[in-house]
C-alpha cells in the first residue's frame, strides 16, 4: 500500500529534511546518505499505520499536556503543541494531510507536520518518549476502541438470534450427533446455544480489554527517561486503567495482540460453525431454511440456483483470523527484549483481524435479521419421520422398572424390525409393542410424539419448552441491559 502513496502528495511530503531537520535520511546527523528507495518503501509503515492517526494525535496531546504540567515545557508551549496537533487533525479531516512514504510512519508524519507548523517548538514534543512506547500506546488505544465495537457487533448478532429464537419458541428441529439424527430439539434451544457462545466471546474480549488498557507511555525507548515525566498523568488522560510496571516489558509486550486474536479466532469459530449449519439447512436435502433475496446470490450459469454466499464467506474468512494468530505468535517468539522492528508486523494482522471479525458479525446479524426464514412445515415433517424418539421408548420402559441397558437392547431390535419393514415407531400396532414387552400400553404413542419427546427433557438446561423459556427470558434480560464493556 505504501508503494501506491505518491511521495509528492500533501503538505507534509516533499521535503527531504527529516523530523529534526538534520541529515538527508531524516535521522540524526550520524547519517549522511538517504535510504535506498526500495528499502525506504520496504521500511515504511505509513501505508497502513495511518489508521492510527487519531490515536497518535490523542497520545501526543496527552504527552504534551503532561510535559506542561511537569514543567518540562511551559504551559503555554504545551497549549500551542496541542493546538498544532489539533490543526493536523483538522487537516486530515479535510484531506490536506496525506503524508507519503518518506515520512516512514504515522508517528514521524505527525511530528514532521507539527514542526512545519510550529517551528522549533514542534521539536520539543518528542521529549521524554520514544516511538517504541508511542506505537505501543497508539495500538492499545486503537484496539481498545475496536474491542468495544466488536462487543457492540456481538450484541447485535445475539439480538438477531434471539428474535428468531423467540419467533420459533414452539418450532422443533432435528438434533444431530455425528450429523446423524439423534433427538428432536426446540429450534430456540439450538439458536440459544449460539447466544451462549457469543456471551462467552464477550466475556473473553472484556478480559482481554483489561490487559489492552495499560499504558506503556513513558517507558521511552526501553529504560525509562531522565526527563521528569509523570506516566500516571498521561495514562489518566488517555483513559488507561494502569501503567506497565517495567519499562522493558512495556515496549516489548505484544501479548495483548495475541490474546485479542485468540479471542477473535473463537468468535470466528462460532460464526463458522453456525455458517456451516445454515449452509446445510439451506440445501435441498435438509430444506430447513430458505434464503431471502436480500442475502443470497444466483449462479452465472444455472438459473435455478440460490447460493448461501454469506455463510460461505464467513466460514472461509475464519481462516484469515486463525492465520493472524499464528502469524503474531511466530513473529514474537524469537524476539529478544526490547523493541524490535518485527513488531511493525503486528498492525496489518490486527487491522485485518478486527475488520474481518466485525464484517462477519455484521453480515451474520443481517442474515438472521432478514436473510433467512425457517421452514416450519419442513421442520415439522422432518422431526416426525425418523427414529429420533427411540431413546424415549427405552426411557418409557425404564420408567416402568426395566433396567436401562435391557430396554436399550429391546428398542434396538425394534428399530431394526421397523427399518426392515419400512415402518416408523408410531406406525407399529399396540399388539406388537406388547409382544415385545408387557409394560407397553396405549400411552406409548403419546410418549414418542416429537413434541412430547422435547417436552420430556426437563433437566436443567435441557430442551423442554419450559427450560427453553427460562433461557429465553435470561437472554432477553441480558440483551436488554447488557453490562457495559461486559465483565
Ligand atoms: N513504525 C514502527 C512500528 O510500527 C514504529 C516504532 C518504530 N520504532 C523504532 N525504534 N524504529 O513498530
């Protein structure tokens, strides 16, 4: 991306004078020659870290104010630095601030523009800090905000699931294990399982957020600074809960990025599993949902087709987020303390991981809001035409004193007979039930009726309608007044 940014664009671009106005390369006077143009491009992160501009300005304003409060610069100078930084913000808002790759990264780009605006006062901003603690601060501020956005997207997704669950409080769906018909379920019960997963995702992200929200600012390059700064002042201005206790750890820690990506990976796992179910449900073979025109696509060749592109893309995109997790772990694992340029690679992973996660949550929320309709008649028919009530026949005998394993064997043989004769259990005449075991009476037909099979599973957290109603109420309460920032 950096390669596409014209070097001559914008007011901050063009000059070869560096931040300090020193050498051709923009570094201290130790350097005499400029960078090789390919290396300049290779080294630059401005093409993507411009996304951190607002956070960089916020961090710099907090730093300037603190320098003023601590008497490192005068309050008047601090005020003018803040005005200059706000000027950069408004130039960016109107598209006038478009640094090219010679700025290297967003931090240099801002400082360079500030020096253009304020002259030598601008050169005081970097007192008592380094880009190492600065970039760590920016990334944490950015991620904190994005975690809050993902939390909001998870809530919307949960509300979409809940609305479907409430609309289908009495609808049944076949339940599967090994993708073989197992026992019928309340459809709401099935959807509520995904609400539980999303709630865990929210809790995990809230926990990650606690470790994201710690300030590294003032750790300087790695060892702290002799400048009499107040790290707690900048931390408070920026809304951090605490400061890093160790300056080396402060600039070396990317655990929070890994933790975030692990939490985001689980969000994607959950979305991907739900996607897989929707894809199956939308197939001719299952026929449990139909896709609305708003969220499905056609085939360029086969006019009869309606494709579930949304869940397929979500399922496919999950791999990107898992890849970023492994990428981050691998990037960090061999790094000696403290800052290493390898860390520059954390940004694109975070940016893409966050964008993917947010996009997928939003798309899945829309899919459940208006992209699919459960086919109640098909579902009704499906649960009535299988042997998923066989366990209930065994349970019937158990309730009448037959040991479970014995009942299980008897029903197994019964199912075998039915399969051979092409009969459903409910189609067997009473005489044949009684020939199998004298405990069977006419009420066996009611006991194996799908709605009764579901209603019977009253154990806590089971699929019985009354249990599901409790879950629905709890979910409704939780989603009407979600805890702020979760945990
Ligand atoms: N662009 C750099 C990054 O993203 C900023 C920090 C640079 N620090 C340094 N010592 N070169 O990590």
